[in-house]
């Protein structure tokens, strides 16, 4: 570990500036003449000096941690799901590259979570909220946090609050492209197995589904709309209803790969030949999508990049590279990956 006091003095002496100026340059804090900044950085490089990030954070009353708050869902192994593992991997890479720590915390979605206390007790300097929903308890907790103007970001859930920072994917466009692909294949009777209604992703995908039908002059038929909860089990359970409707279906669009895999398993158990009897397009492009039989045509969502971007934006605010009052509003594009499940 570096002796930050001695080294800072050495940098200040050789650069002809104060120790405070050295600290401000290396922390990226405050206005600075470009010539002064460059001189300090050159001397620091010559001496192989790096600011001790932990000591610096303690001196400023900071934890040095980015918090990630996840929902606690009994019997659900969050870290083994593609959605959460990819988001956390992206967040972790950004945190590692910028020298911060990562603190994982869990909330009960049925209760109002006290996000603000995390900052007051200096457990975190900023936080990212994963798996948020439209439940009133979740909305209230996020609203209280937004009112405090503290640095935070919600990933992949929309809130009707201009103070809430959000990084999400364009799920409306993603589902539109998925359904349009089936229409281009000649399908007219396209069912939709959607996820839980408390997530904005579900409504966004419904919007894209309906828009694709409308643009192709296909009537919306609510009798071929099915609901799951984004789990493989719910997809398997939906197989009974889908199988009963086979005579009025050309294809089914499914809101995520896990439900699609469950649906395929359930239909194959009933003797269906896929995609001959039914074409299927899914969503996420998880690792399992290319391993199913048949391999899934699916919409690739950049979960890793979403997590990385959210973390980078927040950490840049913390080190003064962005205005701390800046509200993050980012929407990343999806991409359709065509495989055998939607037919040749």
C-alpha cells in the first residue's frame, strides 16, 4: 500500500503546487487550470503515485461503496438467473475498474425500503436498484430516495417520476421486431405469453406486440393472450392452455427465454413437433437459448451493458466527472437472434 502522505508531498513539491491541489487533481474535483492539471499528472506518473482510494474516501466521509439493492424472493435463486447474473457482472466490472467496493443488499418488496438510511450511515455512496416493480411499497421507497436527490439508478423498471434515474432496454421495439419476424414468416394468429403485470417490461412488450399486429392489419385477440411470471415453471403450466388453442395459433411470442423453455418442454411432452406445429419466438437471448430443442429465436437484451453503464454513470458523478444532480435516462437497443424455433 502506498504511503499517501509522503507521496502526495513529493508530488506537490515537484509540481510546485499545494497538497490540496494534488488531491483535487487526482480526485477530479473542482475547476482547475489545464496546465496545472497536466503538470500534476505528469509528476504523479513519474513517481508512480496513485491516490489511495480507500483513505481518500474515509477523509471525505465516504464509504467507497456502490450499493446494489435486490429483492428478496423466497425459494428464488436470483444469482443463478441470467437476468441478474448479467446485470451484476456488468456492474461489478465498472466498480472494479474504478476502484470502488460493491455492497449487495436485499429488500422485502412488500415493505417500504429505507434507501436513504444507507447514505446517512455511510454504507454506500450511491446505489443501483434491481428487480423493482410497480407495487406501491416499491414506488414509495424509490420516491423517497428521489426526493433526497441522492445518486442512484433503477435498472429496467419505469417510474412516472422525473427525478428517478433509469437505465433500461427498449422492450417495446424489441417485442415489435420479434412479432414482425413471425408476421414476415407468414404467421397471422400469434399468441403472446407475457410476464407479471407489475413489471413495466411486461407492458412495454405488450405495446410492441400490439403495434406489430396493428401495422400488419391483424386484429388483437385477447383469447390468445397468456400470463406467466417469467419462470420456467409458469411457461410449462401455460402449455396446457396453449395446447388447447393450437387450432387457432400459428405462433407464440414469449416474454422471456425461461418461460419459452418451459412452454417448449410442456408442448413436447404432449407430442407437439416444434416448429412444425407451432413457431415460437422468445426474449433475452440467455445462455440456454441456443441449447434448447429447437434452439430459440429470441431478442438479445444487453443486460451486461446496462449494468455497466448504470454503474459507470453513478461512479462518474461520485468522482466529480458528472454533475451530481444529473438524472440518468438511458435506453439501450435490443437485437433479434434468429434460430430454428421460429421456422426455416
